[in-house]
């Protein structure tokens, strides 16, 4: 996509003669390939995208997705598709680039194996790292990306509303995760955007817990952190529930997390150092009986992956910019007892922010 190629080159000074983005084998696919080449489906293992300073893009597609690649190129006059097998790709790219030696790579995503192959095919090449430029270009989203994120977030929100109806005594964390993922698929997701977190009881105090066979019982707090892929774009939402009668402490914990999120959202506007968003949430939590129990940064960017290259915490100076799509996800975690996290996806706007996710966030005791 020409505007995205130009946006990426605009971050580079001096500018390389070309940017080479190379996919290895799933899951070692560089999502920048799909940022530049707008193709809604397909793995494109071993494929390369070569971006030029004038905005043009050459794609060396694996033969396995040749038709999809050609279809996508028909929709974009600035993309030329060439089909090449895995062993021919580097040499074909070399031929296309002629005598160019000043080339940029995404050091953060390129596998070493791919680098050696490229280096062997480009004698005398001077490789530079453009991963920071990629992060900066991708961190603000264009209208098309925001629309896809909105759709991905709507799927997450629908499932967020459905979770109370899925809760029953004896269901396991893994079973609930499976039901949530099934529902995301029925609502139009092409997959889950990361391994679903479902945590019952004391497990809910571990932010990145992995679901297991633990069965739900009355009195458990529940953290569900999940997201959908829609046309390659990822949502990320967390909702916390309480099954049956919970102690008053967890009700207050929930309400404090909600207040913390509200405070964090109140700090969101362009130009604000992103740490201010974190600190607004931390201040609410640290003024409560659960001081220090926010144990992670309050958010990160979302996009073609759920952790889309940028995150913010108490020391993050990067200012918020219009078009950033980020999560705001404070939590309070009480080891051995339980936890609450509330996570929403938002997009930064001229005057503040818009929600992408919308499911209710309030304290709910689902009847056991
Ligand atoms: N889904 C992991 C996170 O919220 O960062
Ligand atoms: Mn999450
Ligand atoms: Mn998140």
C-alpha cells in the first residue's frame, strides 16, 4: 500500500534504496509484510516484500498463495506480485534490485537463517536496521486499520457480554476458553489473537495465567482475557466476573480497578506522555488498600498482533498520538486470593479517545 510504504520511508533518514521484509515459517512471519501488502488471508511463508522509496511494492509470493496474492495486487496498482519458490526467492530479489547495496531489514523479526540467505545473495550489501521506523509507522493506524480493529473489538465485546451465560458450576477453565473461542468464530473471527486466558479463583491473581482443568465453584472470581482476529487485526479485552456470592473485598477490588481504568482513560489525549495514563491508574490503586498490587504496565498498542510493538508503563515518555490504538488494562492481583483486570481497546482521537471495545465492566455476581 503506497501510503504505508511512504509512511515507513518517512521515518528513515538517510533513506535506504529499499526495505526488504522476509517471512520465515509460521509463526515467524513478519506482520510488516501484511502491513505493506494488504492481503486478507494466507500464510505467505518464505515470501518477501520489497518496498521502494517511491511507494511501490514488489512481493515475491510463495506459490501456495499465488492466486490470493494476484487478486490482492489487482486491488492495488502500486503492488507487483512475482511468484517464486522458497529456494529461488533471494536470487529473484537480487535480480530485481540490481546493483542496490544500501538495504534495510527488520532486525526484530528477521530470522538469522533468512538473513544468511539474503546476505549470500547480495554480495557487498550494507544492511541497516529499520525496526524502529517500522514500530513508529505501525503505531498510528489509518482509517482502514481502525475499522478492522473496531470489527475485531466488536467480536470480543459480543463474547464479553455472553460470558456470564456460559458460567456454570463445574465448567473448567479450558472448557470456558473453548466456548469463548467458538463464539468468537461464530461472530466472524478468523481465529483467536492470542492464547485465551481464563483464570478461576486464586489463579485470577496471575496476570498471564494459562487455563487448565480447574473447575468453577461458587465464590470464585474469574478473569477472562481474550481477543479475536478479524482480517489479520487483533483485539484484546479482559472482563472479570464473580461466581456466586463473593467477599466484600473482591467487590471493592473490582470497583477500584474500574475507577483506576476511568482515571487512566481520563488522561488519554494526544501529546500526553503515555506514562501519565499508567500513573493515573496507579495513583487510584496506590491510594486504596491494595497499594502496589498493580503489577504490570497499563497498556500496549494493538494492531496486526496483540502486542503490536509498543507498550507503556510508569516511565514511558512517548507521547500519545492521534490514531494510536492501545489497550488500557489496570488490574489488582492478590496472590492466593484472586484478581481483577479490566481491559479495553481504544483509539486516540483529536479530543481524547474512542472505545473500540464496549462490553459492560461493572461488578457482577453471576448466580451460582
Ligand atoms: N492479553 C495479554 C495482555 O492483555 O496483554
Ligand atoms: Mn489482554
Ligand atoms: Mn493487553
